[in-house]
């Protein structure tokens, strides 16, 4: 199974690339993590937020294909690391890849949220996109270690 983090945004700072690479390399081959960057739509020519969200949603769905779709949303379900590990075990049983979506500055279009298999609330706080990428990579690794009974995670 592949885990794809589909993130609207580009030109991340070096510390983001370094931190994500560290957790990605720790993942086993059968549970690889890939980050796919979706270029943000420009708010030029009088485009409003909805038009920007629609354009980004189209590109996100193209990147996700037929994957199990997880959308990060502040109103989504918040889970503990142990609950995330249970979700990951469920995902592994599906026999398909997983796409985890991080929206752009204008947010995620309603239609994309409606198509999601799961809305995941990382926090009630507004988090910077760069930080969210690192957070996702670390938590996916941490959930994997829980499944493997590895001592990385302590309860």
C-alpha cells in the first residue's frame, strides 16, 4: 500500500523537506509514503475562493485516482495515535492506496470533502502547510511503529 500526501502548495522550506525525508525513509517498502505537490491556483483575474478551490479540487482528484480518500479538515474527526494506527490497519485491509489531502490557502472545496472516505481533523488550530506535512509524515511513521510494537511510541 502506498500512502500519498497530496498537498496544495510548493516551494517548502528546507527544514520541511529534511524532516519529511527522515520519516519517509523509515517507512517499510510495503507502506511507502510519497508527497505530491499540487500547485496552488492563482487568485488573479477576479477569481474568488470557490473558483480557486474547484480548480485545486480537480487537480487533487486527478492525483488521487481511485485511492481511498482522506481529507484533512478542521471539522473532521480527531483521533489519537492509537486510533490512527487502527485506521492504518483498516486501510491496509482495503487493498488500495491511500491519498491524504492537505488543502490550499483557500481551503478545500465542499465537493472534495463530500467525496472523501474520511475527514480527518488534525487540530482545531489553523496549522501552517509546511508544519502539516511534517506532522503527517511523523504520525504515519508513529502509527506504523504502534502496529509493529516498536518502542518509538510510548503510552
